[in-house]
C-alpha cells in the first residue's frame, strides 16, 4: 500500500516528504512534482469559481495506480497526498480530514520559535504525528 | 479581562527586554523583528479556517477585522487606501497605548509601544505574499495610525 504525504513551501521547495513505502519513494516524488503544476493552475488568481476559494483543492489527477490530492494554505504552502487507486477506504471526506490534521500539525510546527520558515521540517514531533496519520489511514 | 492583561504584561516585558539590552534607547529594530517573526508564524494559525484571499484588499480587510480582533479584542476604526498600494489603518484606542496617560512627555515614549505591532502586521502580510513597509504614527495617545506601504516589484 503506497501512501505519501508531502509539504511543499511557497517557492515550491520540498519541506517535508514521508512515504509508507521506501522502495517507491522516488516514484512517489515524481507524482508529487507533477502535481505542483496542477496546483498552480488551480490557484490562478482571477478565477471566480466558488470552489477555488477553498483551501482544499480536491483530486488533482489520478493515474493508473495513484490518486493525488492537493491542499494550499493561505500562505501558499502546499500539501500533497498520494494514495493508491485501489484504496477505497479513503473517500473525499477522509482525505479532507487528513488535510485538516496535516494543516494543524504544520501550524504547530511553524509556531515553534526554533523553526526557521522555509527550511526543511525536521521536527520529530511533526514527523511522528505524520507517520501516525499515515499508519492510521493506509 | 484577566486573560487580556497577560498579553499586555508580556508585551511590556518584551519592550523592556529589547531596549534595556541595547545601548541605544531608540533602537527599535529588534522589537520590530520579534513582531515580524511572531506575525509570520501566527498568521499561519489564524488563517487556518479562512477561505483563500482574492486580492490585496481582501487580505487587508482580514488584517483589520479578524486579525485585529484576535489580538487586540477590537476592530480598527478606519481603513483607508489610495488603491495604489498605500493603506492607512487607524485605531482610536490602540491597546498598548490605552494605559498610558496622554501628555507630551509620554508621547516621546510612544514609538516603543507600537514597534512590535508594526512588525506583527508586516510579518503577517509577508507570509500572505504581500511585501510591505509598515510605519506607525502617534499624534495623541491613545490613538494610533499605521501606514502600510505595499512594495510592488
């Protein structure tokens, strides 16, 4: 079961990436990178569609094996979640909940005065919580 | 009320700490920077349940209403803009100045009580993607006016 959670900074630099399957990490990273273009497209200013105002972007795209979901905070930090297409336990609402939790964890990590914004997220607490989030859902 | 005083005390201590350690009594850069980092981190938390901002003005409105309410328990009294990146925020009873008695002598001390907020606003805007310069102007205590100049490049 593949599962990947990535946090991408304002300037599209990766801040954090966790996968449940180390052997396929590179492959999953490619998916995350590919998703960034879709995120950018969805966040284009000027689009007045009501759904585009929400932080949760929904399904970005799906391939044969994976489904990729996106989320962008107000500060343009992107969260990308890649899950297996065969994973039917995770529906829209569950994915939404994952992002909500992830956002909460991220804000907690950023509010740590020893974390320098824009640097890689190396907080152990954050890592543990994300791993737990993954194992709880995969 | 009781929980609000804690913030006031903390702020007063930060001001004390910054200015006592530096030789120059008018060196407000540290204070402003503390505000900046605070605002930068805090806005991430405060905008968690807020929908995406459409434009600059919407962001400013958020700063003046929600952001101000969350920090100072009141909204600003006036927000004006020239639509060219210049915003003037007026607060007729600025929280950090309300406990100071009005007078010419006290007015001299006013800048050190508004520097933190200048940084706070600058930090919040910066994380939301707006690069700005924030200055404050105190003519009579406790009224305060913040000038936010958006740097477009």
